[in-house]
C-alpha cells in the first residue's frame, strides 16, 4: 500500500467527499438517469447540476463546529443560511428539478441515492470505523436531511405559488367577459324574443354563464383558502327556511320535471350570510338533481327546535356515495361521481363541496353526509344561532 493510499484510507468523511467527487457523481448520475420520463431528454451536465455544490455544502457542514441543538435543527431543515436572501444549493436543485419535470418523489429519490453512494464508497475505503467516523456519518445524515427538507419545502412552495397565481389570474381575467355574456343575455330576454327557439337559446346562454360564474367563484374561494384566509362572511339574522325555499324555486324554474319539497319546524332564524349560505344550498340541491332518480323528490328540511342551533338537511334518493368517497368528499378536487356515468360530471371541478365546507366552517358550523342504497343521500348543515 502506498503512503498516499494509506493517508486516504483514514481521512475524515469531509475530505473523502472532496477527493472523490467524480466517482460519487458518476454513480449518482447513473441512478438519476433511471428516473424516466423526467430524465429522458436531459444531458449529463443537466443531471449533474448542483450536485457538486450539494456535496460541497455537506463537506463544509461536517467541518463546522455545532452544538447538539444546532445539529438537531439542521436535521429538521431549520439550519440558518449564510445569506437569507439567496437560495441554498438544495433549494436551487429543487427549482431545477421542478423545471425539468421531476416530481417530488423522484427528487427525494435522488437524495437517497446520493446518501447511499457516499456511504457505500466511503465504507469501502475503511476497514475499521473509528469513533470519529461514527460522528461523521451522523453529521452526514443530518446534513442530507437538511438538504432534503429544504428541497421539498422549496418545491412545494413553488408548486403552491404557481397554482395560486394561475387561479388568481384565471379568476380576474374571466370575470369581465362572463359578466358581459350574462348581461347581454338578460338584455335580449328583457327586449323580447321573436320565437320559442330564440328564447330557448337565450335561456341556455344565461344558464351556461351562471354555471361558469359559479365555477369561477369556487376557484377564487379556493385561492383565498390556499393562502390561509377564511372565506369572509357577513352575518345577519335570517330565515333559513325562506332561503331554502328561494333556492328550491330557482331550481324548479330550470328543472320542471323535478319535485322539490321544502319543510321546516321550529324557529328557522339564524345568524348567517344569506349569499354565502345560498351558495352552499345551491351546490347541495344541484348535486341532488344531478345524482338522484328523476322520479323521486328532493327534500329540504329545516329543523329549528334546538334553541342553540338550526339544522338543514338536503336529501335525495338514487345512487349512493361509496363509503371511501364519503370520507374524502369535502376535500378539494374530489367528486362523488357515479362510476357508471362519469361523463355527466365533465363541467365540474370537484370544488363545490370543498367550498361548501369552508363556508359552513366560516359560520362556525358543521357539514356532514350520510349515504346508502336504502335511505338515500343526506347532506346536513348545522349552524349555531349566534
């Protein structure tokens, strides 16, 4: 064994990483190329970008004096950066991988491969591990954990920011043309139509504009909730039984073949935002129309016997909601679809029930669902009077 080889055999992990960039990066690059299809069109240079910087960060971190508390913070991704206004190597790597089409699982897999490559090659150079080697391995894992946490956080933040920007721009840019379409249809209707076919077309334009506006409103509410802001409500004392009747009458006017039954008992007065609560009721009744048997009634009951709260139930018969779907039905981008007829849901984004839940919770209330083949489907809203 040469003196040079002997010195390298006992070098600390930080020096080993600096002296063995090439084989570490080579092994890691071979793994990264397996992450298809993201890496299919990437050059070797693109696959290797910033890995050298990441290895340099790890080597420097291993030689930095740290307290036990600082080491714990680093392993959780809370280590302080030298410059709070600059991206770390891990954050920059996340940005590049997102741009290259890697998903978050593939990016994390890269870090697992990098960890395995360094440890495997370093252990192969050491016949016996000294106490300092155990400490180095621990510090190495903490540094990799910090890099993973920073990359995942930056990747997720970028995705969320992009989504919210898209929804915000979409909502802003579509509101004016939709308003123009709706106002134009209303003007034609007020001015009078020449025949039944023209009247039908105008009615369809109004309905389509209304549906598009509702989808737009759902998107804007979703954007607001994504920023951690509760949907705003302006409460006043309202008769929710009368509100239910008003929404049901609107549905009767465009669904002449459907039977809506609205009943109430007890005191129907509750403190609520009628426009927002009407949005919830419209969504629930619309779902009832869509998913129920046309030969059966849609019933809306308001129970006001409880001195502290009012309960609203919207019930329909028809295909039940599977139990596994019930558990997630109030989450965003989820639809309680009838698997046998998915085409009828093509104009919906799966946001309605999620937005309904946000509105009810903004009132301090609760919304739930029960559904089975025998008793049908019932959505329940419970609102405190004050």
